[in-house]
């Protein structure tokens, strides 16, 4: 593998990682809605799942020390193949099978150079916008509860 | 001895039918929905997730509904459910320093970077029952304060970490694979990783009582809350089919850093030591209790005398799991007819012996 190719694949990985992170955090409604308006729906073959299992969530002692097992969480995963041959994967917390299957479809579509822009604009951007909005609201609500300390000054004159 | 007995099938069937009826209650009252439990009994849901050791809001809500609000029964249901699912793997350790913070306070530093953020707390409420809530009055939207730049909130222990005033994060020998009590039976003594796993799923009431005992002088540890933070963290998993760790979503956690005075030992200079608490959901009472117990259980490691229950690892960890505890305590109500018959015979024979001796003694 040449250096250039390694770098390119690292960038592509980062892009796909970010895309899959957004798909994992989509709501079931969002996935259904975006799929229902997707024109030119490809043929979809489900290779695996959707199936629900567990992951053991790890923390670190003291916050950044040695890892320890905190407890489990439900996760659902699916793998699909499109008519084009592209294979898509999805994993997300929870037990929403259809949402995860559609997330795998969008992951496969995202890998197609001709479809990536449309996936970014019509699927990923609205999810990212909602997540940003939620984070902004949460920060503003939390900031309103920030304690502004003041010191009582004893009058000397 | 436990001997299987036949009979009672109809009684059991009818009892369960009666249970279902009582669970539903008065049919003229609307049935409670899972989303109502998730939204309005959120801290109960969090407790079931923490002690059921399974993060899934809807499952925890279902368990609470099915258990008629009996929390330990709900936790039991969740534990039983998890055994039916395959394990996909272990996540990367979550980054609590990168938490999207909803509450963050320190009792040791007033002016810390990121500030003291009270969040949705019961603290400073007057604990007066609110009749308006009973009448279902409309609730105002919360205040918002938009800040130009978002100030990051580093962990207090990282700030205090400089100058060696406080011990570093707990490290285990390089290459130690974290123990997993869901896979291997516990063998004492434990390393701190396994203790923390057990404490994270331990009964809140039991750990609270032990934590309180350390404050009352049984293994006194001079604790201060270095920091409590509540918020969401990202969960990432490495999977075989991809070259990069996948983001699975976000979970809410409560983290407590307890800071304790330590007078030093032959090996270590005087400095602050730490107890750590990390719990699913919003549960600072549990996270605080966990961190106090974690610190007390480090007695051996820090060369302290083991004099109190809270420092006794085998005692604390063997009795902290409420599903195990309730299983053994509640099994006493199952039929022990044959056992008891044997005991009855024994007591009769002893009484006969006793009476014979009395008669003899009187005769002499």
C-alpha cells in the first residue's frame, strides 16, 4: 500500500465513521422518513439481522486509569447488500431493528461515490442539525443553573 | 433438603391471574405507558438500569411496570432478560472527561474551570409536598443562558493532580485484562476493577448504609466530594468487519470523585487518595456511596488496618448484589416440608431425652 493510498483510506474511514455515528443516533422516525422519500430505491438484501445483543460498557478507574467493566447495554446490528454489490453495516444502542436495517442501507449508499452527496444532504445533515440543536439547548439550560459566586464585602466606611 | 412436590398447579395459575389483575388495578384508571415511566419516573428507570446492569430505558420501564413498582423485582427481571441475549463485545472505555455535562459540582473548589452547574437537582428544595403537582398544573420551560464560548469542564482530579497532592488514577499492571464477574465466578481477594464492577451493580441501599458507616467512624476516611458530574458520553465498539471503532450512541452516566485525606505510609508520602464511583443514569447518591465504599475497600492496598465491615471486601461484595440476596432470603418461603419434618423429629427426641433426665434427677 502506498503512503498516499493509506492517507486516502484514513480520510475515507474518518468520513464513514462520522456518517455511521450519525446514523446510529438517528431516531426510528427519521430513518423511516428519509427512506420513504428516497427516490430510486435500490434492491436490498439483508445479510445479517437485524439482531439484538449486548455490549459490555467499560469505564476507567478514577476516570482515566485502568479499564473496568461497568455494565451492559442493548445493541442492535444489521448488514445489508444493495443491488450494486455495496455492503452496509450498522450498529446502534437499543433494540430498534428496522431503524438499524435502514441505517445499514444508508451506510451502503454512502459508500457509492454517486450517492454520497445526496445521503450527506438529505439524511446526515438533518440528523446532525437535530443533534446540534439538542446539545445547544442542553448546554443553555445547564448554563442557566451555573452558580455565580459573589463575596459579601463588609462596609468599612 | 429440598424435595419436589406435586400439586398446586391450579392455585399457582390462578394466583398469577390475580397478580395480573391487581397489577392492572382499577380499569377506570388509564393504564400507565412505558414512555410515561421513562419520562416521569426517570430516576427509578435509572436505578433499574444501574442495578440490573443493563442500559435500556424501555426495558427498565417495562420491568418496573411488570413488577408493580417493586424495584428489586424489576432489577431481577432485567438480569434474567440479559441472559437471553448474545454478547457482541466489550466497548472502548468511555471518556467521562468529554461528557456532555448536565450537572457538575465540586465541594472542594469553588472557582473551577467550567463552573459549578447545579442542573436538575433536588438539592436546596424544601422537601415540601407540592399539591400543584397533584393537580397536574402546567410546567414552565426551563431558563436558558447562551454563552458565547463553551467553557470545557476538566475533571477536578486532573486539576488537583499536578504537584502530586493527589494520587493518580488507579492503574493495574500493564496488560491486565479487566475482570468480568458475568463471565467468571468471583475469587477473593479481588482487584479494584472487579470490585468496581460489583459496586456499580450493587444495591443502592446496602452501599448507602456502608458508606454512612464509614462517616460514622467505622473506617473513617475524611472524604470530600472532589467532583460529581452527570451527563451523556459516547459509546464506541471495535467490530471485526470495520477498521475503525464505531459509535453506538450515547448513554447517561453519573461519576463521583471522592477525595480522601491520607497520612501516608512507609512507601507513600502524605497526599489525598481517591474513591471512584461510576453509575448508569442519574444517580448521585449511588455514585457517592460507591466511591466511599471503593475507598474503604482499598484499605489493604494502602496499608490501613482492616477494622470495619465497609473495609471487608468479601463481606461487602458478597452481599451487595440485591438479586443474589433476595434469591437466598426469599427462597426460605418455598416449601421446606421435609426439612422441617426432620427438624421436628429431632426436637421431639431431644425433648424426650430432656424429660427423661428430669425424671432421673428428681428420683435421685
